[in-house]
C-alpha cells in the first residue's frame, strides 16, 4: 500500500499516484510495455487474482515488473511528508527518502524502546505499557522486585497476566469492556459523514482481495476500532450477508427497502458502512453485528 496523499506538502504529481490504492507510490515497480507504475505490495496482491495490468488490462506477470525510472524515483524522494507519528505529537516534515531514518530516531515513536527509569538497565515502551502495569499490580495488592522488561514480548505477557488478574478480581469487567468498546464504536460511527446510495444496482457483492484491502485501509485511517475492522471486511462479501441480502433475487426484491438503511460514507471511497447500532429498525434479516460494508462501482453521495 502507498502513502496517504494528505500527508504530503503541496500538490503531488498524478504520475506518482498508484492506480490501485490511489495513494502515493511506495516501493514502486513498473510494467515494461505500458509503463504503468504501482506500489509493489498493491500489484503483487493484484496478481494473486489476475495476470493483467489494472489500468489497460494488458497481459503482465510478476516476472515482467521492473523498477521505475530514476527520474520517477527522484521525484518521489523529494516529496515532503509528515511523520508517521504526527498523531503522537511529532510535527516534523521530511523528504520521503529520509522518512525511514527519521522514524528510527523520532522521540514520538510509541514503538521506540527507552531505558527503564527504575534503573534496571532494561528497555520499555515509552507510552508505556510497563508503567501502566506497575501501577495496576500495586492496586491489585501484588508486590515484588521490579521486573526487567524486554520490549514487545515481555510487555504483551505482562499485559495478558494483568488483565487475567483484573478479571479474577472483578467479575463485572467483561461488561465494562463491552461498554467501552460499544462507546468507541459509537464515537467512530458518529464521526463519519452520512451517505445516500443512488444506484443500488452498482453494489459489488464479491469484492476481490485488493479492493477489500483498500477499503480496510480506509476504515483504519478513519479511526474504526481495531476490534471490528476484520469483521466488517468479512461482512463486505455476500457469503456473510444476512438473509435479506443473501442472493441477487432477494436483493432485487428488497431494493426499495434499502432506502431505510442509516448509512455512513467510508471516507474517499464508493462504499458505505451500515452499522447494527444505527440500524436496529431494519430487522435481523437485513443487518448483522457489528455491521455491513457495502462497496459500489458508483452512486455513493455524502449528505451534508
């Protein structure tokens, strides 16, 4: 997948946009005959479904791909991009070819280990799971010597153990977690723009892997809670749809009923999300938990 166009300063030349994900090229490669360029990950995933150019449908295989010309690599390298950690407070804007080295040293990187303040010589996550765990253990009445934290694996093990201990001490925690998750879903749904579908006949009932990956990326970027992203993507395919959407015949019969859906636009895409929390009036044969993603070839408009 490419880089979000909105992260760049100024206009980005359209020749530097991947035709598959519609973002700025990342690790670009080129079809030799038609000279169309794509993100390496995007075109590789595309070829898992079909051996053609996504733009002009000419025959191309993975073995045919070549690096893009130097002039295109130079154009990409000079683009000014914001840091991946902008949401954590980093205000840096760097050249694209310097982004990797910047991320290694970025003080706002939540995955960059720092030396433990307790003096044990170990490293912990800066945000820090370790710090939260230490306070949590104390509240639960546990004591003992400070544990040396090895990044990632040790933090994950401690977090799982901590959550098990909390659940044991508080049987109502499951309800609390479900409430928190539900509130996160509501907050995300309310942040999306209401949408109207003008051409229900353009619904794509069997999206391929590439299209699903593009929609998934847009969901994540929109702030969709990670706990439901995969479920929503799986529910974008007719094999998982409820009875009222299960076959072409039922979809044709119920098309007028679809106008009753409360739909939200997936930002930048011809797709909507229809969440169960907003569509209880539709009945079990037309909605499912946590919701449905409906992808269209055309005909999705935002309601302002």
